[in-house]
C-alpha cells in the first residue's frame, strides 16, 4: 500500500550491498511477503494467484511446443501430431497447453465476476480494472491466434470467419482484413504471422500483469466488504504466510481439476473437427469458436436486423466489440457509493441474473440460431402446387397421408406439386440470444448507472474488523 | 506443575505445525522436481529422429579406390573401397608411433562369418578437430598419407582414417556398424 | 447464492430439454456390447489382441483406399503398440515389425544415383504407404470422393470423450443395412435403382440410394431428398461413397477368431483408436499417480493453512 513503509532489513553483506544498488529483494519482500492484506479475503480472491500460475504454465509449455512446431500449412498439422506421438512427453506438454487455455479462461471469468460482485473496479481501483480488461483482450487475441496453429478445419475456417468480421468495419475494414491475412486468403503467410504473434502476446500479457499487480499494490486489495482498510493492525495480515498458503491450497485444488482434463479428457473442451487437416474447399457444418468465446459469438449472431444505413453484419460486429468495450467503461457506469454487492440487495439479484445471462449466451453461441428451444405446436406439411390449369397455390396439412394424397392427385391430373415442412412457430436460440444480449447491455448501461442512485444499501459495516466480529456474533444479520 | 502443563501443549503444537509446513514445502518441491523431468526429457531425440538414425548401405556400388558419403541423422559417414596398395599402406605402418595408436584391424567390423573384409573401410566423416568434413579421393586431395585431408586446419588422415599430422587429436571414429550380408552394411548412430 | 441454485437447475433442465428435442441427423453412435475396455476409469487398457486383429483388417481391407500418413511401421512395435515386445525396446529391431514392413513395397524418398525413383521393401522407420500418390488420384479412383486419412480419425469423429470416436467407427462399419434389405427396381431411365423400405413408427416410406452411394444411419447427412415418405420423419443418417466393407469372413484372422462383421468392426475401431493416440497408455499410467500426488499435496496445504490461520479471526 502507498502508506505502507518498507519493513525489509538486509542482513548479510551481500544483501546490503545489493539493496543500495538494486533494491529488488526489498521490492519482493514488500510486495509478496510483508504486504498487508485484508484478513477477510475468501476463496474467490485466490483466482489472481491461480491466474499467474496459468500464465506461467502456458508460457513454459508454449515455449517448449515452439521447439517442435512447424509454422507451415503443409507441415503444421503433422508437426502437432508428431509432438503427440514422437516427442518424449510431447503429448503431456501439448495436452497441458491445450487444456491450459481453457483453464486460463475459466479462472479469468471467475476472477472477473468476483471483481464485478465486490465492486473491485471502483475508485481507487479503476486503473487496476482497466489493466485487467487489457489483459483479457490480449488473452482473447492470443487464444484466437493459437487456435489457428494446429491448422485443422476449425483453425482455418474459424480464422476466416473472425478475419471477415473485421471486414465489416467501415472504411478501414478491408485494409485490416488483408493486412491480417497478408494475401487473398488465410494461407501460409497468415499462419506464419499468427505463430509469431502468438509467441509475442503472452509476454505482453506478462508485462501488463506486472502493471496490474503494481496497480493493485498502490491502493491495496479490495475485500468482500468493500470497505477500505482503516487499521492495518486490526484489518490486515501480512501476505506471507497467510495468503501464500491459502492461494497455494487453492492453486493445487485448481490443478486437480486441470489434471483431470489433461489425463482423462484432453479433447473434450476442444472441437473434433480440428483433427481434420485444414481444407479451404470444405467448410465444416458448424463453425463454433472455443467455449470461452461463445457468449460473444452469440451476441454477434443475435443482431439479425438492419438499423438505418448500418447492416446486420456491421451491427453484430459493433455489438460484439461493444460487449467488451463496455467493460472498460464500467468504473464510471456504476454510480453506487457502496462497493460490495453483499450490501446491495437489489443489485445483487441483477448480478446473479447477469451471471446466468452470460452462461446462457454461451449456450446460444454453441447452438444453431434457428433451432427451437420451445416449439409451439407441431411442424406442418405444406403442399405447393401448380394445377393443370396453371394456377398456383398452397395447402397446409397436419397429417402426411392426406398431404401425399393431395400431391398425387395434383400430379395425376397433370399439375406439379411438392411437399415441404412448415416449421411450427418456436422460441428459437436467435430470440433467446437477442433477449440475453439486451440484458447484457442493459445491465451495464441502464441497471448499474440508475440503480446506484436509487438503491438503499443494507448493513454495510464500518470496518473490516467489525465485519469479522459480526460474522461470528449470533445477533448480527446474515451478510450472505 | 501447572505452568509446565500450560506450556507443554504449545510446545507439541509448535512441533506439529513445523512438521506440516515442512511436509507441504517438501511435497511441493518434490512435485516441481518431477514436473521438470518431462520438460527436460522432451529435448531428447524424438521417436522419428531416433528411427532415422540407422541406414543400410549397399557397398557393391563403391568404385575401387573411391568412396561414398552418406548422411545418417544429418551426420556424414565415409564408406571407402580401398585398393590393395592402400590396404597394405594401412596395415604395414607401425601404429604405435601414431598420435592415436590403433591397428587397421581394430578399425574394422567382422562379417557375419567372423572374417574381415579389409577392402571396405567405414568411418565417421567429421574431422575430430572441430568437426569439418575432410576431403578425399573424389575431391582429388587425399593428404600426405593417402587417406583424407581436412582443409579447415590441415589435418592429414591415412588410408585407415587415422590421424597422422595436424591439429586433430583422434582418428576418424568408426561408427557402430554391422554387416547384414557381405554386400550390405548397416550403420547406426 | 440462494438465488443462483434454482437458476442453475433451470439451466440444466433447459439443456436436457434441448438434447431431447434435437431429433434428426445421424443416429447416435454406440460402443460394442460390453463397452470399450480402454475407456474404463481410471486406467483402462487397450485389448492388444484386438488391436493386432484390427491392424490385420486395416491392412487387408482399409489400406487399399485409406492412408495413415502419420503412422510409421515402427509405431506398431513401440511401447503401447500392437506388436510391442519387451525383447525389442527399439521397435526398428522388432522382427515382426520388420517383416510387416518388408512385405510392403514403397517408393524410396531418396532416388538412386541417377535420379531415378527406387522402389524397395519398407523399413520400420518408413511411414505407412499411401494407397494413392495424391488426393486427385484418390478422388479419381473413388468416384470423386476422397477417402479420408485414418491416422486421427477417432479423434476427428468423436466429441472428446474416451472411446466415442471408436464407437463411431464401429457403429458406421457395422451399421449398414443388411444386403437383403436393399431392393432393386427399374428406374425411369431404364437403369436399376436401389432402394430401402422403412416401416417403423412414423418413418414409413421408401429411401432411394443414389448411384454410387450407400445409406448408413450413422453417417452425418440428410436423407430427405431421397425419401418419399413424411419429410418430418425421414430416416436417420446419410449416404456415403464407401460400400459396406466388412461382410462376414472378409478377413481370415491369424489368431483364429471368427470374423463376424461386428468383430471386425470392433477390432479395426480399436486399432484406429490406438493409432489416433498411441501414447494413451503412457497418459493413463501417469494419471493416477499424478492425481494422488495432487490430492495429497492439497491435504497437506489445507492443514498447513489451518495451522497458520488458527489464531486469526477472519
């Protein structure tokens, strides 16, 4: 914390010598050993540590994989399989990297929802939140670039779809598109630059992570009460050993889940089509991104209408990028003075709905937009016909037998007739994703700004210390 | 008595706490060590690389007095069909005075029936000085001793591939090879 | 959090409703009777005999159209492979593998000293011979359809769950309609037309097999254009260019096993499952020790955590 004085005392001659030249041990000591941390952080707060482990795992396994990978469209697929088959423990390292991407996103989503719930983006932590958003953007870019490298069907056609999105941007879209592809199509040159950038971005993430931690250590941690630390003695404990051991425990539990995927179901989070080598002439039946990008994909596809001069494609792209951009505005959109939603009974409920909305958006992203979720009535049969006299018409049937009879009658009398299916009106994924998208934006742009002005917070403690004592006292109102 | 009763559990507690922390730290360190193993092992030769590390060569096509050069796993090897004069020169020189004493027969592998075919000499193609590839009969330069000459730093090898003059410290190594048939040599790395 | 639970429950119910609703498409692939031994948790093993027989089926039946370019003959004798023997840790020395490779003549990637192509018996280090020199030749020989490479087919056709790719291969190969169900009638242009009759629940009608294609309920596709019955109840599946390949007795197993269609389909599916992930044995044998270690470490850290925090109210 800014007001916190360094307690590091170099003891040996060497550390004294070093401390007056490069106080790196002092920095580490003040940041990760003696750093005063609120006593009341729960397990949701362990995901920061989990994420740094995820980043380290991805970088280490990634550097190793790059030793064996070949960024060439004729060899990429085979070189990945060579890692799985011939490189000693290559299967393990590749599985870790592949599952690790999913685990990284799983952890980052928990981390983000935690920040949202406890108001960790509010003053004085706006920059901390913004840097987190930058990391998240970089993560998405890295994941997208990396997904292309095995050069499977999803790699190629997924990249194609995403690059085409940029083409929807007015004026500069086409330039960006050809600049990303480096040619008329997604080809060898694209693969090579994607590999280069996929190698670069994680180190940029690591850099922003350092800034993120710096921005965390200036105001200090937020905590589940959202009340700032007032008395360092009563409200905080030193980071080490209290939180190193707690984070360590959480990290190992997280690694157990990680290992279950790596050893028992390494491919379950991916898509089978990516084990088919890329073929530009054949598009897979369903192009879907990896699960962690599905909500944004659903938002993209939810916009199926034009508004004024803007067509649906452009609006979809705007909505998709807007859904991320709105996160950057969040610190100024939420007007509530109270940080933690623990003490905001109404906001808490809207938040819970928001979490479910995000999960449902993921479900929509994975599904065909035209598929029915709830069908109203049965599908019917329509016979389109042109009778012998040349008159066109249609007739609708419930049952097949009369429909076929009618068709045959028309045909024998010299007309033309065919049967088609008329889908029953239904509540489709498209409609659901439109509703969910509306809620997603309303949550940030309407609910949080106005609720903060009107809501009456309940039971906010005066200090962390008081909340801990109240926590044990039987008379106190339950906080959660 | 009462004082010791109060302090004793604390003391035991302290020891137990230490034990658990030490066990946790040791288990973490041990695990980290085990995890390091696959990350180091992956640098070893991969299955396909190892599989490509042997080669069968048909020696019947080597012209008398000439040699063929093959690459196994990217490393050069010489197979030389020596003339009777070259064999005689290799056999009749006293090896004990050479920088790296070895008789000519020590540098040959027996045929399946246990005899030797001194006409065919198989050696590594990398100079033992700093790994350059020496020139031979095909390049028109065989050095002062009729074998090979390394142009990088001037090492001269004789017709048995032994170092005779120059900075190289050792004879051209004889690879691990076997005679599959009297006309087929299998060289392994 | 109380609010969260019913919402999650609702989400689960919706997801269930979706799977019930999603009729049509291909028939769901299934494992052979008794399930796959290798899919058993925590460390199911491949049936080595079955993988060996499966290789025989691949070699004698599939290999004439389908390549496996990611495999080499040596893989057969490597640890976890069907012909592994502890006497030959280096698969290149395994006489069985050498014999299998030597029976196959391949084009040497290295030409002779005159630059002419050389054909020679394969060595264990050589990749499996491709049946066609290139995709164009493969398509020309198969009526325009490209027989897919089978190296990772079980990973490409599954959903990532252990064994569902093998189940697909098994179901597809053993799922063709019986030959006596396929009837022939004269078509309008005088050529014969093959068709199948369905009479089950709502799926009543005739399905015409387009020339050169074969109906299979497990193959992803759309049968409605060839279906003369109720289009809302068209049969599952689609048409593929591969004719049924495994009639009873198609191969004569070296080990004397009776070569029924289901047996051959099961064996070759198991072989392909091994081929798609030859290091699965190593993965599974490492799984349990890793999990035990992590659980033990988490317990130690838990007690350590409880110790450190025991005097702090939080």
